[in-house]
């Protein structure tokens, strides 16, 4: 449905030069879908754009979902009704006789109490215990995205200069790209780990902001815990989620 709906919107909302790959015009075009006029066509995953003819596993999945969803009467959505723009919610209700928003099915609302910090073998929670309330920047770009070396250098420079307490979940293969001496120079105000218990980190009282790639699960976990986001999207749904965070929900900033 999403792919077909977007494709229909693009067919009358995008010029030929846009579909030919003019990135400047593509960036300026917005979706003609009720409630989503803040979203830019360039935010969409490339697999849903008409000018992208290449088949990928993601595009095939979207096609299968689109074909199946047209046959159903009831649509169960991993989302909260309160987060929809009203025109979009009304549009969906007009298309499905039963629209059931069941919340973030992977999360409890409100979030459960944190476990004892001593049970966290990563040491993240006990380190957070030593920090002041809402002062820590939690940084994680997921388990797939590869951060350009130039951005790693800029981020490390900012963390050193600002001396803001930070917890950085960074894969070991990327950790080798950190500037020489960075870990030693920031040991008093920062912690770098190969993996962090993210839902628990975001629920901790010391966490004040989340720098994220804007994957759906990360976004939902941040919303559930009331943590504002600094968005650095990479691919798939990342740009779309970032636009929602910044321009629709207004709960974050795009880096």
C-alpha cells in the first residue's frame, strides 16, 4: 500500500525532470498524501521511487505488502493513533473498515522499571548512575550503517571540545577508526562500548539526548522514554523518520 500510495502521489506530484533523477528538484518536491505534505520525495527509500527500476529485497517486500494490504478489511499497525497527522489518520480510516493501532508492540508503555545496574554486564547503567540527570548524550547508529571517516573525526572533535558526557555504542570494526588517543583523552567524561542495552539506556534518568540513525525501533524507544533526538539518517526508512521527527512531531533536530 505504501509503495502504491507513494507512487500514485509521485505520478501527479513530480515533474518528468524529477523522475529523470534531478536531485535538486527531487529535494524540493513534497508528497501529495493527506497529512504528509511536510515529507519530501527525496526522503523516501529509493525502492519506492518510480525512477528507480532496480529490484532489491526491500522493494520486493514492499511490493508484496502493497499487493496483500489491498485485500484486507482490518489493518493492524505498530503505531499510536496520537502520532498520526489527523488528515492521514482520516485517509487511512476511509480505506480500511478496521484500523487498529496497537502501539509499539516491542515496548511496554509506560516503560518498566530499570533492572539493578549490577545486572548490566556492559557497565553502561552503572556508568550512567555516576552522571547528573539529563546530561548524557547517547550515540548509536545501529548495527548496519557505516559512518564516513570524516564524520567520525568531526564527532570526536566535538565530543572532546564540548566535554559533554557521552555514551557511544560503536561496533568494534568502526572503533578502530577513532583518532589516536581519543579514548584516553575522553575517559573522564565518555564511555565507548561495542553494544549497549538501548531501551534501558534511554530510560535512564541521566540520558538527555539520543544521536541516532533514525531506525524505526530506535525512534520508538526514544519517544517512549521522552528523549529528544539528533538525527543522522543513512538509508531505508531513516530519512523519512528523521523528517517526521524534525518537521512533523518536532521532537528532534536533523544533524
